[in-house]
């Protein structure tokens, strides 16, 4: 049964997070698991919620909007983790509690305007580029403070911290160590912006070792996706 599959995926991920915390001398309570449910149906979100998951992540508005609506009765926090075009902001602000992929001033302005219009408070994380591939999104480390400042100053938004995806072909630990440096830089000016969103199915242990407060896990929980969706 699907519940059993998901329960066993969840148990495996919980075990890995627990072991990574132990190895890093961190408390399990310092790390939040975000279940990335992209390509999986609302029914799976419901099963995850039944198993105690409280944070879910999605990366495409077309898919996320109806799923969030179908799960509106569940006690969930919705994280938007995908690249976000300004023409989708109105929809995303309608259901997302946090947006992890804020990577330009224009987007900050657009999210702020919509948050105010919809009387919402949206948590925003600056997505950090840990390599030079512009296609993967994110702000270069040197430009992160300015985007963080813009979020902090924008009505309707609160600055959560930083997010990144480990670059392909590099030791993820090294990349996550750079992310932690960027995060600490942001925290100097914004001590409450403590979120470090890093680590996915393959590299969650390295992320926890380097200070991740939020890991975003899809495949290891729900199985391999049929479609490749970034
Ligand atoms: C899909 C996705 C994840 C989850 O990836 P898995 O490898 O399935 O764990 C995490 N973060 C982002 C931004 C994603 O798009």
C-alpha cells in the first residue's frame, strides 16, 4: 500500500537525519524536514500529513496551486522551492508560506506587493548560487547581502535566511560550507534570519553536517519521479 511505502521512506529519511545530527553533534530539533512532493498527487501529501509531516515543498506553480487547494484542510506549511517568474507571484503568494528561491530585487518587489495586497506574511530566503551556472538560479554570494536587505525592508515579507542547491560535480560538503559562510554573513546584520535550506535526497547528511536547518527531500521519501522536473 502507498501508506506503507511512504511510511518506510519517511522512516529511512528520519533515520538518516538523526544519524547526521548525531555525527554533527546537533540536536534533531534543529533540522526541519521539508517533503518535496512535486510530481506526486495531493493524496500523497495527505498521507505524509497523516504520518506527521508538517512542511511540504513544491517547485512549479501550475502543479502546486491545485495541490495546495486540495490540501487546504491540512495543518501544513507550504514552501515554494522552484524558480519563480514574476507572473506567477500572485498565485504562489496565495498558498506559499515561504519562498526559498528569491534571487533578484524585482522578485522581492513583486512578492511584497502581492503579500500586502493579500494580507499575507511571506518568509523569503535568498537563493545562493554556489557555482557559476546561471541556469540553476541564485544570487552570487557577493550580491546576497543586498537581496537580503531588500527582503528585510519590504512590507509583507520576513527574511528567513538562505537556500542553495549543491552544484553538480563538486563535493556537496564543500559547497554547503560556503553556503554556511554566506548565511553567517547575512546573520550578522539580521540575527533572526537563521534558516539554511540545503540538502536533498542524495546529500542531506553533508548539508546537516554544515549547518542546514531545513532539508528538502523528495525522492528518498516518495520514490523516483517519472518526469524530470527541476
Ligand atoms: C526536487 C527538489 C528537491 C528534492 O530533490 P530530491 O532529489 O528528490 O530529494 C529539493 N530542492 C529543490 C529545489 C527541488 O527542486
